[in-house]
C-alpha cells in the first residue's frame, strides 16, 4: 500500500512540476520576467543546461544518465518496501519527484534527446542566488529531510551507547 501511495504522490508532484513549467514557458518566456513579490521574488524564465547552479553546463547527457541511474535505484529501493520510516519514504518521494521532473526537461526540451535544458524560473531578489524551479525545491527539501533523519539517527545511536556504558 505504501508503494502505491508513493507512486501516486510522485506522479502528482511530477505532474505539478511539468504543469508549472508549461505555464512558465507559455506565459513567461515571451516577456522574460515578472514580479511576484516586488523586491523579494521574481519569476524569470531561464533555460539551464547544467545541474544546480549551472554546474556541468553543456554536459546534459552525462547529467541525464547519472540522474536516470539514481532515479531507477531510488525507485527500486523505495518500492522494495525496505524503507520502514514514513519520514524517509516522504523524503525519498520528494527527491525522486524532483529528479524525475528535471530529467523530463533534460530529455524532451531542446533539439537533441537527453541534451536539453531545465526550465528555471524562481529568482530571489534579496540574495545573490541561482534561479531555480519547483523540482529543485523538492530535491532540496527531500535531501535536507534525509540528512536531518540521518543526523537524528546518529544522535540516537550515540545516546544509546552512552546509556549502555553508564548503565
């Protein structure tokens, strides 16, 4: 049951990401940018051929293949039922949905298969930061949740060991 719900959640998040990007492409691309919250957030149409912060720009085929391998491995692990923590399942759903959303862009946007670009559109005006998208938010939030879980797990383990030594 958890696996079915996970697949549905991933599909809904990927659909939301692609819908937003379609709207951005049709409405924002012609004008370039538009204020959302003046002085704080602007929507700015950008075609990113790299990874986060344009790392590995113009190496989209490598990014696509690496992303595809990670997604397949993540889906296999998620669907295996080996993840017992609902928190980790939610984290994995976010990371996988964001990765799939951006991979769809890399595969289908552009002139060559697997050599396309990701549509980025969220620009923070109050800080010098890369332009990003909804899928990027999903990956970052999911990854932060995984890191928080692992750190909490390490803390629990060290607390148990200290308790066993003192007890």
